[in-house]
C-alpha cells in the first residue's frame, strides 16, 4: 500500500498508473477518516469492481458550518492506515488542508449545489454544506480521475447530489451506491456513534426501528406518507427528531409511496449527537 500526502505525489502516481495500465480501472472511496465497517464495505466493493482502489482520508473544512464539529470530528490516522492496509487498499491519499485548498478563500473556485436538492432536509439546517461537499468531491475526482467512485447510501442526499453533479458536468465517472451497514442490533454505522454512551446507543436503536415499522406498514398496504410518518414518530418518541420525510429521488415530498423511486429519511439527536438513517424503497 502506498501513502501519499501531497497532490503532486498523487498526480504523478495516477499518470504513471494510467500510462502503464491503460485498460485497468481505478476506484475511489472518498472518506473523512475514522473508518468503520461501513467504510470497509465501500472498500470491498471497490476492490471487487476495480483493479486499483484509492481511499482518501480528509476532513473537509468547507462542508462544516460555523457551529458544527470540524475541530472535534474524530481523526484516527494510524488506525485508518492499518485498516486500509489490512483491507488491501492500493493507495491512501491523506493530505493536509493546504494541499487541497492551496489558494486563499477569496480566490477559490466555489460551487452552488442544485438549489432544489441542496436547500432542503440536510441543507435546510446546514446552509452551504453541499457546496463544500461538491467542491471537495470534484477536486478528488480531478486528482484521481477514477473510473468509479463509491458512496454509501446512508448519506442519501449527498449521494443523490453527487450523482447530479456527475450528470450535469458530463464527468466520465460511474457513481456506485453502496448499502447501509448496520451493527447486529440494526444501528446504522457512523463515525459519530463513538460519541454515544451505552444508553445512548440503545436509544438510537429507535431510529432504525422506526424505519422497520415503516417497511412493515408499507408491506401491509399503507402507502400514504402522513400515516407512515405517524407510525414512525410514535416509535421515535423521546428522541429529538429533526425530521422524518418521505421524498422522491429529486428530494421532492411525496404524498404516497412510489415503488423504486422513494426515499424515507430520518434525522434525530441522541445525547446531542445528530444521527442519520434512511430507507430506499
């Protein structure tokens, strides 16, 4: 496994690799580190689909708001490198901020994520978040020039907006969605789970339970979004629910479930920790 900390090193590797292996494919797994089994599933999928797997470890400052946890976001570089090496990653890219943002903020090229998709749900409470996401993702795409990039379905809104960027900018990259990975009790894996106490983890299980109840209701024939939301909110009682929404893949609200084009999203806080989960239907 090779580890690069500068954009120059990475670009030289990519140029050489593509020159020597013109028919081989490169897979990119963009992460902010603090790797867990959810990230491992992305790496495993990349390794199954691509000849060379590159993992980026970079906590991106431009996607954090003024009151968010950039400085407190978990950073576990040595553990992450060990995980990547054991998982068979070919290249790890772990730059410092000045490598990814060499220009003063007043000189940087910035992005506007599509308003209809970026100003709702996560974007409603995190203005500018998806602008920062697209900024860093496009930088990584330009550096790595991957054939495929792997994103988890847990960050559903992010995944859909990245797909829209690839479509709108004609990027020659295939975005591969990867299923949510859960612990044995059903909690969606997240780096932020580390902030929870044992009791908090038990409380957080209400989130996946609400989605399970929604699934069962749909299987019983209930299609109306308001009724499904009522069922879910009963289970979520006691948590600080930020939202429970049923939308299409353009993130527009749905009055009824539409098969193969529905996304059910929930965000709740447990012990002050903001947790996301969702169901693709």
